[in-house]
């Protein structure tokens, strides 16, 4: 499960990993509604994240780290939204991994400066699905986090705890050309 946190709209993507094949299960957004009460929004994010976890029963939970912007209040709200989504995953004993926005873009599109539209196109290409509609950009952002996590795990960067290129090459002799 991949999450692109937001204090107003949270994108999510669910994929199934079958060997080297990635399959789309679902993607969508959670809209927090029109309340000005930030704590009510956080409560809703927590409840909806729990609902998604119970609905899809993912094995792992990947989330995008907040980007660093100039607006301190926006960063604070985004960090809180991310925190309650993480707390929801932890409350269901899911392992949580966080990726920077640049890492997600590099993993999915090959460049850390890819646009949302490029990310959506690459998600469709990787999953071999029809192109996603523009209204799904928050959803494809969440999906890209799930894809990034799957690709990172495939290459052993996370779970194998490799200490460098030498260790990587030892564990992946088929990757040497």
C-alpha cells in the first residue's frame, strides 16, 4: 500500500507483487471534506487509513515524506496528516517505510524532477494499464509510492540491508553485465 499524504486530499495506491510482476489492485483518494477543524481532518485520515488497511489487508505500508516548502503552516499540517496515517498503519502492525518525493520520482520515472503527469503515465506503463485520467493525479501519486517500494524491495535496497556495491553484486550476480 502506498500513500501520498495530504491534509485535504490523501492519495492511495494498492498493488500486488507477484514475483517481478506488479498488478494494480486499486487506487483512489480520500477527501477530508470541508471542515476547518484540523483535528477533525486528522481523525478522518486515521479512520480512512484504517478502513483501507482492513479492506485491502496489505503486507506493507509505504508513505511519501513531506516535501520541504516555504510555508511552515502547510508543512506542519502535512506532517500531522502523514503522522496519523503512519499511526494507523502501526496500529495494525504493518511495517512502515518512508520515501522522499525525489526517491519516488526517480524510482518510477527515472528522474527526480518528473511532473505529476509523467508519474501517472509511468505508473500506467509499469502496471500495463490504460492511461489514468487527470483527475487521478493524487491517486497516482499514492500509487507511485507503492511502486517505488516494490521496486526498492526487488533490488534489495531495503530488506537485505546491503552494505555497499560489493555486497549487492554478491547477492545479485545476474545483474552484472
